[in-house]
């Protein structure tokens, strides 16, 4: 299996996927300038197992919640794609249909549609949100999950390289939680997957896949939706949902994860927040903070456009991306209010 990762066609495909939409960035352009040499070098390092990941570049974003994003060097992102190209199909077959994040044919909008359909069919919804999910992912538990389907020692060597490169990157974002049986050395357990890595997104699904099967097979929940660490369970029996909540807390503790306190079953008809919207059985409303955040961002982009620092194409692409997302809710009036008014005349662009 390992030799499939560094074949020339797979590395070239990995480069194309890693560079999609990013070819204007300096690090991507530099890699592309000597593409064959860089891919051949990666191929040689992977073949003789001398590959070592580089350091991360970390920065905070506010969308609107403050999050630490850690970006790997572009050459490492090519390796992440090359690895996932080979191992993802192996795991995909075992994933439940109700997991929607970072999967082909799934995504945000299908998760919203599924959740709303369940809200029409069931009286109550139980919403669980994992505390500090990516910083809390335990490397030993994740590796045990991956080993069950990956028997090639060389593939596991590459996974270990990527995991080790992320140790400590999110340590400041994690508040230590002790679980039954822990000693003081539990604080030293390697944990955390850098937000922004393709491997992190994929491995997050692998990490919670046993939990997905627990909900479907043991709890026999008839209506379930998970998008990364946002979890919804639907049912008509409020007492049963409370029992499921306690069972989920116990099962997630085996993954060294906790949920935010206060989770309880609520009537689906009252609406519940999910993926930036408030969902009701008959409508979807964009969460107010999401609209406010984009209004502020739009004002900054218009100012940059007027100053000649942002092109009309860049401004248009950003606005189209937002409208294409929020049009999946009942947002006609909101879109008109946010986008009203002419653009200022741009100044001469700075060189």
C-alpha cells in the first residue's frame, strides 16, 4: 500500500488538489516554479523514508469564533493529499451515512437538509457539542483506530511523522481534563490535530466513527446527524433522549472527549442552531452573528477595493461565496439589506 502513495501519478494528483484555488499564493507558486524537481524530491524522501514534515505557521481567525489555524508548509500539504488519496477509500466504506463533514457527496448543505427533515419528523432534538474537539484528539486512541484498517508499517510510519509534527501546536487551546483511571502523567499524552490540515479533517471522521456506530447500532437512534463535532440526535421520547445523552457522554469519555454542559432535549419546533443557521421544521434563519460578521467583512473589502488594494474579481468572488451559502436559508431580505448600495469608484491599484 505504501508504494502507492509516492507514485508519480498520485503525487501529481496530490499537488493539483493541494494547489486548487491557491496557485496565486507565494509558497504555492514557488513550489510550482520547480514542480518536477520538488515532486521528485518528495518522491525520493517518501521512498527511502527520510521525509520529515516542516514547521507550522499559526494564526488566529474570527469567523466569528476565535480559532487557531495552523498551516503546514505546502510540500507537506501535498504529502497529506497523497496519503489521503490512498487510505481514505479504505475508511470511507466504514463510515455511516449520517456523517457529513469532509466527504464526497456530503457537506454542509446536505447536513442542513437532513437535520431539517428530521426536525419535521420528530418532536425533539438533542444537540451535543464536543469541547475543544481538535485540540483534545488523543494520538494513541487515533492511532489504534487507524491501525485496525492499515496493516502496512510504512504507512503507519508516515502517519506517525504527520502526527508528531502536530504535537503541541494546539496545546494552548486545550484545557486539561482528567478521566477515570488517569494519573498525573495523563497531561503528557500527545494530543491535538492542527486545524487546517486535510489529514486532520479526515482523521477527525475516523476518530468519531466508532461513536457514530455506537449511536446507530447500540442506541438505535433512528435520526442522527454529525458534522465534525456538532452532533444531533432526534426522537419522539424526551426521556429516551436524556438517557441517550448520558450514554453518549460515557462513550465519548472513552475517546477522552467531553461535551459542553447543559445539553438537553428540546422541541424541534422551537428551532435549534446548526452550522451557522437556526433550523426550524419549516424554515432556516441565518444566525445573527454570521450576518453581522459578513457585513463588517464586506465593509473592509469595499474599502480595500476603493483603495485599489483588492480587485473587483476578488470582491465579487467573496460576495458570491457568501450568497451561495446563505441562499440555502430563508435570507432573501437579508441578502438585499447587506448587498444594497453602489460600489465606490476604485483608486488606481497599488503596485
